C-alpha cells in the first residue's frame, strides 16, 4: 500500500477530529460520568451527592433483586442465543436447498429484520394478550392459562420467544450466505464420499460454517444482553413489578424509576466491563479465525 | 474394474436446455476415455450424470453390470477429481484422503495404511498433516488424485483436473495420471477441452459438440479419419485447413481453378469441403497447389506459413531447417493428405 506522507502531525489529527469529538461526547464522556457517579450516592431529587466509595457495588452484590436479574439474564441470554442460532441455521439449511421460489422465501424470512424491537414487543403483547391473544387462546385450548405480566415464567417465555423471533432473520442471512460460500464442488465431493446427509452436515457443512457461527454467537450474546430492551419494555408494560428483568432493563428501572443514580451507574459499569470482555474475546478469536481457502 | 455403458442417455436441464442429445456408447474395462469438445458442449454434464450428481432425463447408465440411474453417488463406487480439486478445507491431507473410507466403515489402522500407501505413490508423505490451504496448486491436485486412488473405485471421473496448473506442471501431471491409471487398470472418464491432452492420454476419444457426439474413436482414428469438419478442425494443432471446392466428373477443383490431387469423390458432385492438415503438405517447385504466404510464425521445431490459397486462408507447417519467405510458393501433398467432407452437413465423404 502507498503511504501518504503528511508534513506535520497536526494535519492527520485535524482530519480525525470530528470523529474523535463525536466519540468523546457520546461515548467516553457518559461512560466516564457513569464511572464517576457509581462512587456517589444521590438524594431523591438529585440536588446533592456524597462520595460513598465502593458502597454502590457492595450493595449490588448483596441485593437479591439484582442477583435475581443477573441469574435471569444468564438464562435469558443462553436461551435466546441458542434458539435464535439453531432455528436460523435450520431455516438457512432448508432455504439453501430450495431452488424454485428461493428469492420469495428468503425475502419473506428477512422481513422480520426490518421490524423495530418495540414493535416486535407490541406484536408479542398482542399475541400473548390476556383475553384476545392468539397464542393465549391457543394455549388455553390445551387448558393452560397464560398470564403475561403476571406469571413470572409466562412473561419470561414471552420475552424469550419474541427476542428469538426478532433475531432469527439476522442469523438466517449470515448463515445462508455462509452456506452459499461453500463451493458446490466441495459438497459434491462429500456427496461421493459419504451417503448420509446428516453426517455430511456435521463433517463438512458445520465446520465450514463455524467461523460464521462464532461471529454470530458474539453478536447474539450482545443482542440478548442489550438490544432486547425495547421488547422487554413493551412486554412488561413499563411495570416491572415482580416480572423477570434483564440487567440492562434493571439499570433503567433503578436509575430512572427508582431514582438511584449511583446504584444504576454501578450496574452500568458492571455491564461496561462485560462488554469489554466480550469485545476482547471477539477480537482475539475472530482475528485468528481460520480462513479456509 | 468395470465397463461403463450409456444407453440413449439424454439430459434436459430444468430450464429446458438440452445439454446432451440421446447418446449411446460403451467404455471397455480398464480404458481411459477422454471426453473432449469446446466449452458448453456438455462434457461435464455427461460426467456428472455418470457420477450421480445430475439427474438422468432419459436413458440408462450402467457401471459394471449395474444400472446406476437410481443409485446414490456414494454407492456407485466411483471417485471424482474436480477442476478446483474440491478438497475439504478444514481437514488435513490425510483426513481428506481417508474421509470416504471412514464412511464406508473401514477401521482406522487400515485407512491409515491405505492413505500412507497412496501418499507415497504421489510423493505426498511429508504433507499428510497439512491443510489444503498450506499446499501449492500441484500438491493439491495430487491430494485430489490421492483421495480418488485410496477408494479403489471401479471408475475414475476427471473433470478438467489439470486446467488450473501451469503448462509445465500440466505436462508432467498428464503423464503421471496416465501412468497411474495404466498401473491401476481402473476405467476412467476424463474431461478436457485441450486436444493435446485428449490425443496423448486417451485410449478412446469421444468428441462432443453442442450436446451431441461427433465421433468416437482412438486418437489415431480421430486424427486420420475425422468424421466431420468439426472434428477435423477441433482435433490437431495447428488445425486442419478447410477449403471450399467443387466436385464434378470425379475431380475436385478449388475456387482458383487448381485441381486437388488425391481427391476421389466417388461420383459425388457439387460443393464439397477439402481438408488438408498443415503437416500433410510441403513446399515443392513441382507442386500442384499455389500458396501466397503473408505471415511466417516461428514455433521452434517448425515454422508455420500462413497465407491464401485460392482466396481462402491456408497454413503450412515446415521443419525449422527449411528456408521460407513470404510471397507465392508451390506446394505438394504428402500421401493420403486429403479429407473430403460434404459442404452442407460437414460429414466425411468416403
Ligand atoms: N444447471 C444447469 N442448468 C441449465 N443449463 C445448464 C446447467 N449446467 C449446464 N448447463 C448448460 O448445459 C450445457 C453444457 O454444459 P456443461 O457444463 O456440460 O459444458 P462443458 O462441456 O463442461 O463446458 P466447459 O468446458 O466450459 O466446462 C451448457 O450450454 C450449459 O449452459
Ligand atoms: Mg465443464
């Protein structure tokens, strides 16, 4: 590559400045502010704040509702990631085999992608509605009374189902393009080497999809942790009550509803550290990701 | 070991394109049969139907004494070598070669022994633990060969296995593949569009054009008695000269009025095409034909004189020690140099 020569260090910095300013204002400043306020306790109206050291953090570790949210978040993330990946992979494998009408099929599957999370949540609310929801009625026909927003595990299942549904298209697109990147002749060679379609999938297709799969794993964990906020918010109708909550939603509930800015900030800092770890994992493994060519 | 028979095999793709007209032929056990023809003529289609990778629209294919139309590719006991090698990128060379055997339930020790044996044959022993991405093109080609050999198939199928290699390596691998096939005595179908490969490797050549078989024969038959103008111009380098001419009263006359010696037309009259290979004609002051040379092409061992004969393009190959210059010259035919074809269909006359 050709190296551009700048006479003075000032010029490149000038070019980078807009980007740096945006990052500083919208990312570092709030992050630094959150770190700072996590060491302070504020009164209800936000007029005074006192330095309390690590108290906000120790309080978190002891708070049952925080530990509950942490446990739920782990279960939620594992289930959403697992189901959205496996269902999308299954659909992609099927779509990859479709020859006639393939375009229509794929477009239909991708539409869901264009739906905003709160709207997805609203659709979920409608489906699981106490009196009119199609799914509620469907379950009622088996004698099960589904109570969204009242029964803890009913609400949790609805959250998981809607979150999975919303994430499938993204995974589907990536898996499908991953599948289509496998050369036809490699599959044909496998067809001659191995009679069983299932074992061909596990021996050839799956390993060749692994890089895509790993990338999606990280994306899906991040999604489950953070981007499901809108879905959860609509499903619990902003009334947390004793509903299941994820860590991110707790930050909002404690900070903006509970007025506990210090505790909320401490939770944010914990989440920031989590993101940092995920990012490091992603870079370390994705950078080394094997390119089979 | 097996012979391969195609009986009225036809292929129409779902989009309605007829890639292969009904074709019938038999490849005897142990022969190497080359399918040759220009791009898009249906060579791969034919090979892929034999492999079971493509449905057979009509007709029957048998390998040995089994009709394989409804038999899974994995159960046909064939091995295929693809143009881009189609190695499994995530497996080592050893696993690539052993994968087919593993799926047949062979035990590990036996697989390892077979893989090692094939690797030795192909000089691949030191690469057994590498991935395909860590090999050169020629080495990958060998691995693909090895993967085919270890299966001890009834039939090898090659789809342009050498076309991604450079010229030198291609010549070397051509000889190796031929020798290997001879040694193993396994029947083989070999697709190429390179007529040199076809001539040098084949026991039998099938020339395809536009989805139909133009001619089946030994390399010698194809060269000496091309069945059509298509075969005549496709097989042989430099290609055969084809001249428009007229037959009347047992004589064949070129457009410039010169009579072509040796041409016996057996009562045929009207427009004909005269075929003369550049190497079957030589400069001679007493010659019957006149060539107006405008370009001389040096090829090392020989030179090619390109020019006009009776207003039509014509080339002559002369040995390098023979003087050549542009301008008019006389040419004489070597024995049995003239091929005659009818002008409409291009079929061979006599
Ligand atoms: N899947 C397909 N659907 C429709 N038509 C096809 C398909 N595959 C091949 N064809 C057509 O069938 C004809 C024969 O194709 P084929 O691949 O057998 O040619 P080929 O002789 O192997 O050519 P090449 O030397 O370029 O590989 C071509 O006209 C091609 O366009
Ligand atoms: Mg082909």
